[in-house]
C-alpha cells in the first residue's frame, strides 16, 4: 500500500484508496487494474476485492512515519476524486499531507470537475502538487478545472497520450509529463504529438518530462526523445519556472 516506486517522476507511492472505474478513453487499458488483479491472485489482503473501490484507513498515516523526505505519488492505484470517495476521507488524506510537510505529494486525477468543486474545502499546502491526466484534446478542459484550485504547483500528465493536443493553455501550469501507453494492446503514440507538446512547453518555459514511448515492451522503446532524456521538473522554489534536466 506504500513503498518505493519505479515510476520515473516520483520516488514512492501511497495508496489510502485502491480501485476505480473507467470514465474516458485513457482508462481503457488501465495498468492499475491489471496490477490489482495480479495482487489479488497473490493474496494481498488490500486487493481482496480486486479493482473495486476500497478505502484503507490503516495506511492513512504511513507518510508520517517516513522520516526521510521523499516525493510521493498519492493513489497510484485509484483516483482520489472518485465520486464514491467521501469528502471526509479526501480531507483526511489532505490532513496527513499537510502534517507530513517533510514530503512532496503528487496527486493526479481524471475527475477534474469534482476536484474543482471540492478545491475550496481542501488545505493546499506548498508540498501538495495537483495534476490532471489528459489523453487527447477532448479532455483539455481538465486543465481549466485544475486552474480553479489553489494548488501551489499544478501539472499535467499526458499519459497515455492518444492524440494530438494543440494550443495547450499553459498559464499557471508548472510541469508537463508525456508518456505512451504500455502493456498488452498498448495504443501507439505518434512522435509528432510528443514533439508538439514539448515545443509548446519550451515556448512557455514550462518544465517538460518525457516518461516513455510505451508499447508492449516499454524497456525496448525507451524514453529518449530526439536523442536525449527530458527530465525537467519544477524548481524547489514553489511557483518557480526553473528547468532541471
């Protein structure tokens, strides 16, 4: 439910919620659903119900016990803004992040409308980064919903990128991640889609992180774009535009 992560842009994961439901094309081949079924088959008690939504109060305070500061991806196996997660529990998660100020927390959601609706009720401390997933231009409205929050660092994850996203409004956005879909039946990502987003970020001065090309064998396809790795992240200074690579 909590531990080190192989995800390139974070260090650890923390899953006070597991399970989800599909709401858009980016969910079709959900990695978390595949992994949940595997963990269920292995007898992992927190995945006894597979990928059905489940709250895990017993892991809520895990980050408070991690003394070494780290970057933590929140709910890598779910979506904190799922409509069936009570606002009280969402607030509990935020309170823990508020208390564990030694860490940096990264949250991603596709349910941006609920995020915008609840945003004013949440304590947006500087160590809480908020992001939305956008798989193609049809879901760019999620970025506008994100901008309605008071999160100090707002970011976009274009993963899996399933189509071009021209003319992205990057006002108030401090980080962009792009990645292709991986695993069985992975849908292709065209290089021109990636380059266009990268070039938009360069023009806006927004840090750009290229996670992977993806495919059935993501290790073989790698994560180089035009011969280099793009590992830019926001500066340690909240609200900064400094690019690190």
